[in-house]
């Protein structure tokens, strides 16, 4: 089984969401700016047509709503991108091959017993290490201490 990582395929719906969100936010910005500029010209020229004024106000309002929708789309695309990335990282970590259940850190338990020349008694757990019966020759982990502490 190859251990090389496969390059992930591009997520086309996510790319489409990014592009659509940016386009909608850009269109909304254009509508707000053109609507506000039109209203300024309307007032400076002393316009009296209420339909034109309402049209310019509507353009600015719809543009503001498009900006809000575009920003919401950008936030959704960002959250989706982060969620997809987190799921990919979790999948990569969990796809690592687990160690064999019958082996320990040094290798297979049965191989170690044969190499050391020791036999595990029948019915005994192979993972349990048995201590030798005679511990008098074994070094102690703690140094011997004097009966009385030294005084200075």
C-alpha cells in the first residue's frame, strides 16, 4: 500500500461560493455608490421627480442588502473551508496505520521469548513480565542510608 498522500481534488462548490460571495458584495458596493452619487446629483440639480428619487434610494437600499448577503456568503465560505480543512486533518491523523495488537514496543512477544531463551508457562499472559524469584542479587534502586543523619 503506497504511503504517499494523494492531492485532494478541488472543491468546486466551495470555489463557486467564494466567487459568488465576492461578486454579490462587489455588485452591492457598486449599487450603493451609484445610488448615493445619483441622489447627490439629484439634490444638487434641484430635481423634483419623486420616481427618480425613489429609484435612486431603492438602488442604494438594495445595494446595501447585497453587500450584507455577500459578506454573509464570504463568512459561510470561510466557515465551510475551515470545517473541510479540519475534517481533512482529522482524516489524515486517523489514517495512520495502527500498531499490530499482538506486538509490543520491541516487537512480537513470542519472538522476544524465543530470543531470550525464556518460555512463558502455558496459560500465562504473554504480556505480563514475571519477576525472578530470587531478588537478593538484584541491585536496589535506592542507595542505603545511614541510621543517623549526618550533622554538621
